[in-house]
């Protein structure tokens, strides 16, 4: 089975936010929640880069390691999901995540902020694939339909890649060889504890 991964090629991202919009529309994500966001590093300075950022579905996910109720789990294809039925909204996953992916759906005091929400790699949740309950809690389950995450499919410059990690790494290597340089596969080493050799 393929190991699913994300990669953002910062040399291609143009900060159009199509990935953010696609995610919000596909999953009917509530106002105030952005499962994916575009961040600009060194804004207005030499070396400026824009990066599409969300849960990277890490190998040995730190969010899962700190969850006191074990609501975060990894599927057979490497997608890190969580159960909103088990989640107590403690926020430990938010603090452990190097990408700031888990979020509270509401603003308020402790206990009133709700269950955590995060990117699902368009894989739904623990409920039955394609069920109404799954959609209401987690959004569309595109992986069960044989599709990849919509954020990557809607990326006009193909900066954001999603799918089988080996294929993603090969695409990035070919890009680096063709253009003669690479500013790095953003977040790859942090999330997957490996580098992409070009």
C-alpha cells in the first residue's frame, strides 16, 4: 500500500490560496477554521517563499504521542486522523504539532472551544466510508473514492503535491534537476524524517 504524503514546492507557490478555498468548499469547513493555509516566509525580503501548510500526516506523529485519550491514529496508508467522538479538546495536539495543524473550532474558555479539527488528507474519519455522519464531522472522503486531496488537485502551479510519497519525491527530484536548484521540499524532513536526494 502507498504511503500518502504532502509536499509543497516553495519555488512554485504563488500564494493564490486555491488550496485553502478548495478545502473549505469540499468539506464545508466552518467559518474560522482553515485546515490548510498559505504562509509567506521572509515577506518582502530576498528569499521570500510562500508555503501551503496543513497537517503533513507525519511519520511518528507528535500529536498522537501526546493525546491523553488516544483519539489520534494513523491509517494503513499513513494518513493521521482523529476521532471527534473521543477528543476532549485539551489542545495538547496543537502544541505538539510542528505545523500548527490541529485547531479549535470556537474561541472561548477551556472546555468551551470544542473538539479539535484538522486536515484529513480528504480521508474522512472513523465512521463508515461515505456515510452522512462521516461527512458531517470530517468532510468528504475522497480517498475512499480513489481520488487525491482536492487542495493538491486545485493547485494551479502544481506546487502542492499529494499522494504516494515515492512518486511525490520523484516528481520533486526531477523538478530540481531540471531547474538546477531547489529551496527544499518544505516540511518533508520534519514530517517524514527523511530527505529527498536530488
